C-alpha cells in the first residue's frame, strides 16, 4: 500500500486504499468530507462604518432604523462595547481576534511608513481570519460591501490579490476595496477577484441598496444549492461613512429635523437613552460644552469626542446581538465591557473550535481577544477581560477595569508623551473629570501597562504626521507592487491577554 500525503499544512493523510499497476488490482480511497460542527448556526456579521453610539433607534436616535431595532428587541443591546478608533484597524481586529498593530494594521491602507505595526492596512499572512477558520470546518463564506484591508497599491486589476477577500477566507465577494466611495456612482466595484466595469450606473442607483440586494441574492443561492450547509455572511456597508450621500427621499423625510442644532440633538438623544435604559444613569447632565466638532459628537451622545480618539465617543459604539434560539432575555441590555477582538474567539467557542497553531505555513500568535459567549447567553456573567490599549495617530488610551487613561495629540505637532488624562469610567463614563493629579500612582501604573502593550503589539513608533505619513510607502513595493510580501513578526508579539493585578476600585473620587 502506498501512503500519500499532500504537501500542504494539515492536509488529509491517506490511510486506506491501494495503488496497483491497473485499476482492477487497485483499491480507491476518499477522505471524509469536511463537516461543520454539530448544530453550527448560520452567522451574519453586520459591520457599519463610523456609526456613532446614538445613531440607531434602539440607542436613542430619532433616525429610523426599524429592522435593526427589531433585531435588538428580540436580541440584546451591548452598551459597553468598544472597538478601534478607526475602521481599517477595527476590521483587522474583528477579523483576527488580535490587536490591529500586531497584525500590521495600525493605521490606513494608503501608508506604509516602514514599521511592523503599520503595513498599509493588510492583515499579516500569519494571522488567520475567522472566515478562513470557519471555511475550513465546512462553512460557506460570503462578504459584501467595504473591505478596506488591502493596500491602496494592491487594488488594481493587475495587483497582488493575496489580501483581497477571496484570498482571506471568503467564497464570494461583491463590493469595493478602499476606504470610501461615491454612494451613487462607486469608482470601483469588485466581484470575486475581478473589477466590474463602472462607466455608468442606472438612475437612482444607491450602493447600500445594491449591497443589500447582492447579499440577499448570495444567501438565496446558498439556500438553494446547499440548504444543509451553514453560512457566514460578512455585510459591511460604506454607510454611514463619508461622503454621506443620501437618497433624495430620505433627504426630504428629515428636512428641517436638525435645524435646532447639534447641541439640542445631543441632549435629546441623551434624554431618550436614559428613558430607554440604554445608558441608565450613566449619561452626563450636559457634555456638549466640552465637545468639539458638534455634529460628530451629537452622533456619539452622551459621550465626548469622535473617531480617531480613545475617548469613549471614538471607541464606544452600539452593538446588537440576535440569536432567538439561544438568547433567553430578549430585549435586555448588557453592560459588561466587551472588546472587538472578542468576536472571533466568541465564534470559535460557540463552534467548539481551537485556534490554529499554524497557518499558511507559519506559527500563529495566540489570540489577544477573549470570548464573551457567556455574557451573550447569561445575564449574570461577568467580563473575563478588563484591559485594553488603544492607539491611533499618536492618540493613546488604556482601560483597566473602572480606570482609563487617555492622551490626545494634535495632528502634525510634536507628540507630548506626558499629557495623560485619568478617568473613572464607572462613575464618569462621559470622561469629563480628569483625576490624574488626584491619583498619581494609578496613573503611573496605567502608563506603564500601556507602554508594555504598545511595545509588545508594535504600536510604536507613535506617528501623528497625517499627511506626510499618508505619502510614505515602501519604495520597493511602489516599484514592484505585485511582489509577494510577508512580514513575520517576532515572538514578542505573540503574548496572549493576561490578567494583571487589579487596580484599586474603592477609592472615592
């Protein structure tokens, strides 16, 4: 008997059969087909771009979002879910369960300043994505909408496509690869691995509607061809990211609604959130005087600031979970702290899967995220993780339980390494009272923790040179953009999340 093994990592080893000189004296062998875990559910991940905390009806907005509100009413609202301060790093975090710098996505896709944590927005090849892992166990995987994890110099028809959706775990893809696009006439649409001609669009075309129709079409085709096979749908619209194009009917519908000004809308949303129980007693009486860029802040009520910052207005966003078969307390609000890196380990735990120790021929690093499946299913469950660093454009933050530090850096100016703020986010979630002078020991400890995590995850060097940074590329890749490229990180980036000694919680502010 000839035993055969394919030259592929973790390939099926032939354990039966026999190859003779003729068919008559041979015995065939077929490996067992890949079967999904028992009771594997269908999974839909809806990833909305730049959505503020207060911009869905179920989170207190006057904007009508009836379908999402229905999901929330029959599911759960997570009001303490935090993500990355900007979309590309957040996408890498949800895809990999790892801190974005540790997989090379510390900033955007149009810059490669030459450091391990900042590799033009492409997820490193040694970090498996959750669609890649689900595909391996029998899921059909689909993606529609915005991708934004491929370098700008790798989005042409002749580019290296190893970072495109079909090479990162998806069977089918329809959408665009960049940061934003025209809602009425997208400059580039990709279907599969090919660019779709976009010289003209039908009158009334709107990308969100197109993406929705495509997603539904994919799932209908799946149910027709493989009704017994579970699917994953990753649905990521451009909306509500700039350029903020709306359909004429929606413009008419909301005409005059915002004439009262951003500060009034901010207070109205804050009041509705308290009445609905979305934030309970956590909302500030009035945070608007401290809020720059008013309309951006109205969208994040009751919190201050907005995307690109580690203040709650930049990282605390709405999250809804819908699973009628398993969620018992429908319509409840979960206040436990949850981080975007926990989504992938939550899916793995749900399916009873272990994280791959090897992938693409490389040793993988341990997940940074911690599953929150127990919080999803049990109203009495507590968070297993309470620490996380944040960094974007030199703006820094670190959460440890009730304590949080933050440092804000003006773009293009010399970075101040010592201008830290300290907040008790349990008592002051809107972060209006700086306690740095009152609790210097806690401040010092948190700064040290940030510093350690920043080094271990390649968040250094800090860089707030927004325009200059955007023009920085690897000269070799500009010359030969199709050259395959893999940046393997040193073992220090493989540190998993580890609980540290708790900081004091009983201090009176």
